[in-house]
């Protein structure tokens, strides 16, 4: 690791209410941040890119509960410290083999006149954007305090186009709305129809990561990094002045955070560029997190898997073992005395079929949901039922399945549905993880479906955020990899704890079986959800007509088959699922070959084309090999994509296998139309390929040795 630290100047301004501006430039000089105190002694900052305003003067501070004097104004500058930092580090897994962490930093220490409280605001300016956070040093006059609200502002320069979802305290599973900032209020009610509880929230509140584009062609992204022991941040918009202000998730008492100095907030991030590709390639979120805290990471490995899952999502099969009244209500504790239904999917025979398929086609693991007792109780008793995570149904033999999978060279992946009962999960978590290790499970998919128990808590409040972190750290003790669903959206913590190998935390493929997602949804997610870390999007659906699996479900997967292939490249994750049923892949084995071939850990990634909501084209080099994979996903408008293959090694010859939409392909009317052709290519080659509405293409480029 290369590390350079340069200490700059210290300015002591004791007792002076300074209005002098402190400037901070990015390493390449294109970004300029200015800090000052306004006439009220309130800290303010502004940001410019290539001499164009990005964030107008915006105030910073925190409102404290039960305190006559909040941390908002009446400050003087005690000192400033200027620092330069430059390092290169290697992620355990990732889009690239090496990540450069290069920034200039300004730390401003403030003293509040009437209280003598000390507040430090730390700014880090990268070539791609700005990060800042609040720090509370040890001090006599500020030890324990409760945050009523954080008041960080982001004053926009105009009525930008935004890709947003409502600021819900409990779910991120919305389709994105594309609109002007001024239109958020009128479109808000339509956007939240799936969740009536949104009535309690501001009609202009949105979630991060928020992607915007200005009329002048600047791309701006607002998010947060290193969300530890703090409530998740949303953004509330003053749509008259186009000013966003931070808005933290409350707990059951309405409080936003319980703090004890010394402590700090998460980082607030502002990415900006005149090229959308820079937003996708940025590593600011990871760089603002602490280095890896797991000493031995040899057990953390990317995973390509299949699972007994999609058939339950579509309604073809069930999680529950019986259709009778909930066993708890009947006083039944022995499920062998309960009449089984004919649709329970997690049975030995079916699971072995999936194991055989995984072994034959080279997949690492098999996920099984609905293996443990209690699903009919959970569904049947207003979702108050809690699971124990170790007791299987009679038709699922944990030991037998483990031995069978082991004989086939396949690892089993555990499923823990917590039903939102975080305390219950914490009580059982050691036993659950030990049960996993005793039976050969190295990875778990955890779920938090439904309202959080205890009642009144939200999925993204400080207390529940701490629960998710506890589960990750406890899993590391047992050498277990975690794929958390319905948890808080990621903020780069996977750098510190790379056993957090995946999250859902957005509208995934399952919603294609719940009425569908917009056909351009996957051209927005990399600019929003994936800014914080990889997503377990569960791609690879080949049968788009859900009624063929379940006649009572008329949903449709709004994607072409070629688009589904491309997702393995454009939706980066070290955890990739082939989500459809084995029999559907067996109908299209020539297309399935791409899913088998595509890598899941990368040495280099190059974003070739990008426009949020319209298209994304990515080329990635397989780690340790000289093979490349290209994926391109398209929005609603058919388009021709022309790419140069100059990223290939000069002087080498490659064989490209190109999977494209068929001539008459369309995500709704002809999604399974695709063509496959092979072509010899070099670094001088250029390809022009058509993408259908909701379509795309995928290319495997293998070196000819």
C-alpha cells in the first residue's frame, strides 16, 4: 500500500467570529469547496465544478432535543487543519483490483460562544466529489445528547431533473420517478400508493442516493457513507428555493439519535461530473469507510448461485408446509402431525434437483427458502410469528441435504427470515450461526419483511441500523457471509466488513412477479442504489410470462432475455443469482451459457456509455484472467450502441460471443427473441449493436491462446 500524508497549515482564531472563507480544492483542481461562517455564526459551505456552481451557500448544524441552544449558530472558528491523503488499497472483492483513495481535507474546529461546546466539521474533496461529516470531540459541555434533527443543507442551483423514490422509513422498494424537482410534490402521492403510511411524511421527502442532472449537463448525486450508530438520512426538499435538507429516520419516540461524545456522524456525499460515467465509476463511498477490520478474509469469496425461490415469489409454490390453520393457533408443535400441502418447495427431492443443476453447470451454491417451521403461522397470524432458525420442516432433512450437496461440490446457502423481529433474531443469532457452520453453510440471506418488532420502530432508525451492524459483525465471528434483504440501504460498509457480500435494499427482480417494474428500472439503479454497494438483484429470468408458472398471476417481467444477461455485468455484485427455474434455463441453454461464463470478481471495470434512465454499457475484466465481459442495458427507446474494444490488450486475439436482442424483440411483446453470434476481435475492433425497448446485449470476450 502506498500512503502519503501531507500536513498543511494550522490557523488559530481564538475568540474571533471569523467570516473569512476557507477554500479546499480537489487534487485535480476541478472542484472547489468554500467554507465560512455567516453573520449568525452558522457554518456554511458551497461547491463548484469547473467554475460552475453545484451547491449554493448551504448551512450546516444539528438541532438538539431538550436544549435551549442547538448546534446551529453562534460559532467562532477555533482552528483549521489542511491535509492531503493518497493511498492505494486492495478490496477483498470488487469492480476493480485496486482502489485509489486520494483527497484533500479541511478540518474546521468550531467553538460555540455561549456554551463553549466544540464541533468539528471535516471536509474531504476528491476529484469526483465532496464528503463531509460532523465530529464531536470529548468535552465537558457536550457528553450525552439527543439529536432532534440534523440540519445539513444542499442548495441546488436550479430545477434539476431527478430520479427519486419517496422518503419512506421502512422500504426502498419503489419504482423510480423521473421528474423536475418542482414536480416532486405533485407526483409524490402517486409514487407512494403501495404504502399508505407515507401520509405521515413530508410530501417532498426523497431517499438517497439521489441522482440529478442539470440543464447545463452536470450530473449530481447526493448520498451518505459509513452509516454507523446513526439514523439513515433522507432529504426533505424546499421546492420554492430548491434546497434539500437532511431528514433523519426517527425511532419509536420520534428521536433521531442518541449520542455520546466522542462520536461522529456518517459522511454526507456530493458527487458531481459533466460525464455520467464518472458517477458510476466513483469509489468515494467506499473510500469514506474505514479499512477492513477482518484480519483473515480468505473465507470471503464471491458466489454465483441458484435457489428455490422464484417459484415461491411467482406463487407457483409455497414457503409454508401446510395449508391448515396456523400451527401455533392449533397448539401444534410437532409438524409431523400436520397435513402437508402439495406446494411446499423446500423438500428433499426438489432441493436435490437444484443441487444437481448447480453441480452440472458450475454454480457455487444453492439457496433454499421455506425450509424452517413457522411460515404458515407467520402468514396466518398478522406476521407476529417469530422463527427459531434451526428447526426444519419434516420434508427437509438438513443433514441429508448437506451431505448430498457436499458430494456434488456445492455449498448450501441459509435463509433467515426474521419477520422484522430484531430482538428475537439477536436472541437466536449465535445458535443460528453455529447451526449453519455445523451443517456446512458459509452464507446467509437474511430478511426483514414486515413491520419492525418492537412496535413503532422503523427499518432505518439508529437502533435498527445498529442491529444490522451487529448481525454483520457477529457473522464475521462465525466466518459467515451476509446477504441482507429489507435492511437499510448500503453506505460502503462492505469495505470495513467485506463479509457483507450483498444487500437487496431496493426494488429487485421479485417485483416483476408483483405487477412489474418499469422497463428502464435497471438503467437507474446503478446511479442510485448501487452507489452504496452491490445489490442482490437476482437477475436471469428467461420466462417473462408469469402466468405460465402461476395461472392466477398475470404479471410480466418487463425485460428482454438479452437484457437479463447484461445485468450480470451492469448490476455489479460479487453475489449473483441465476434466479429462474432450472427447466427454463434448459429451454435456452445457448443463452444460459453466458450466465455460466460471466465472472463475478473483477480486475478492471470501464464504463463505456451511460445516461441515467436511458442506457448503461460496461466492460469488465475478469480477475486473474485476460477475459472481458460487456453488458449493456437499454431503457424504453430502441437505440444503436457503438463501442470500441480498445480496452483489450494490444497484439492479442480474442473470440467474442455476442448475445443481442432479436430483430423483432420487445420487452412486452417479444422478450425471448435473441441472437447469438461469434466474432474474432482485437483492440482495434468496433461493434455496433441494436438494443430493443427494455433490451440490451451481453458479450463474452475470451482470449484466444
